[in-house]
C-alpha cells in the first residue's frame, strides 16, 4: 500500500506508468527571487520595458528556473525514496512566462535494478505543461530509488 506523503518505491513502478503533479502558477516574485539568487541578470529576465519590440511579449522566465520548479513539483513522488539524481537531457520547447500555471506529466520509460538489492534505477520522460496545454520543457531524468527490502 502506498503511504501518502512518501514517494514511490522502485518496486511499485513499471515501464509505461504515467502520473502528473499538482499545478503551480509562476509569480513575478518567483522570477525576481530566482534572478537574485542565481545572478542571471540577462535583460530578457530583468527589463520589463519595451516588451513590444521583443520576440516574446510575455515576462519570460529562465528555462533553468522552469526546470527547478518542475523538480520541486516532483519532490512528493520521491520523498524519502529518491536516493540520487544521476543525469538528464533537458530540451526547452518554448517560452514559459510569469503568470503561467504549470504542472509536470511523467511517464516511466526505463527501469533496471542495481547491483545492490535495496536500490533500482528509474528513468522518466517529464514534460512541463502550461495551463494553455503547451509543453515548454521536456527532460528525462535517471534517478536511483529505494527498493523494497525482501
């Protein structure tokens, strides 16, 4: 039985399993705080004037910020059971802007046990989806996860 508030255990997943996270609206304060902590002082993110002459009219947020928000939304799925983030390929599909509400749709695409019986590897395909249905970021993390003890 799955414990609410605890992440998935490797043994409970299978290739093809799909789930989605809760949604979250990206606020102006999120952008300001992220730019401040990361020092990503690119005018695309810090200058709100003269937006009409820019290719993207909205208040764009950095792709790496969208990725960080996605990982935060996914945290409950691996709470107490995620052991390591090993790698991922990240693909920015389109802009994400202040005011967008995003969630993450995930599908398990690879699973394999490790040499240690208490651990397994899981790769998912994760898509960040806006309230308008646009996929703005996709990535495929490989994570080490806890296995059920025999």
